[in-house]
C-alpha cells in the first residue's frame, strides 16, 4: 500500500512539474511572437532562424506574453558573426528595447553576461576562463533563471554569472531574442522552453 501511494505521489509531482513547462516556439511558425524591425526571422526545418536583412539594423523577436519569474532553456547555433542575445523582462518600441540581455556572441565577447540596453550597459561579464564553454558553430544550450531580483545564466552546463539587482527585480516584460546591427549575422534557435516559477 505504501509503495503504490508513493508511486501515485511521484506521478503527481512529475505531472505537476511538466505542466508548468511550455514550449515558446512551436517549430512550425512564429505564432505567439512579434517581430520588431526589418531583420529576418523565419522557420526552416523546424528551427527558428534570425538573419541580417538589407537594413543591417537591430531586430527583435519578442513573446506576446510577459514572464516575470522563470527558468528559460534554449539552444542556439551561431553561423557567420553570431552576435545576438536573449532579453528578459523586456519591452520593444520600434527597434528600441528596454530590459536586460543575456549575451549571445562570438568567442571572447562575454556570452552569458548581462547587458542593460539604453541604460547602465554591462552589469556583469563572466570570468574570461568560462568563455571556453561556448562552442562556436555548434549547438549550445543556454539556461536562464530569473527569480525576483536575481538572474543566473548557464552555458552548456557551466554557470556563467549570478547577479542580484533591484532594478531588474522591478522589471516587467517579454522574453525576446535579438539580432545585432552591422549585417552578416545568422543564428539558429531550437527547443525554447520556459518553466514559470511560483
């Protein structure tokens, strides 16, 4: 009797956890997101692709829903330049973003660090030694935990940064992906999943 009760409890807990996790990208179209700017965002072979357009300006791809406290997991593959980013608690007006970016960039450019656009700029960069966790031209797994005032990022299992900041704690907004200006950039994304925290 005790064993069967334990199994039922375990199934309940697993079901409860998985129910909180949802895919933000369906692998078929851009449903649930809004494109900001003239850069290219499209689906190819089940992958989300961002690519520089003719204007070679900043571009953003933001969820229509807002998320406050969560664990976000996704995979990215940098082709060409690969300068991009993952914004949290962000809003976009045209191509001007308010919020905080977890950097996605080529080697030597602080992937996993946190940058505040149109504000305080770099808030924290990973230790340079941690840059070896990045696999340029291959699939990389990024994890971002946003809980109250504290943000933590991981890259391929390596914890890159932890930052506690009251201004970030007060932020509200979407999850957004960025393509940097300058042209020649192409990044692929897949398995974008979010688990909301209570």
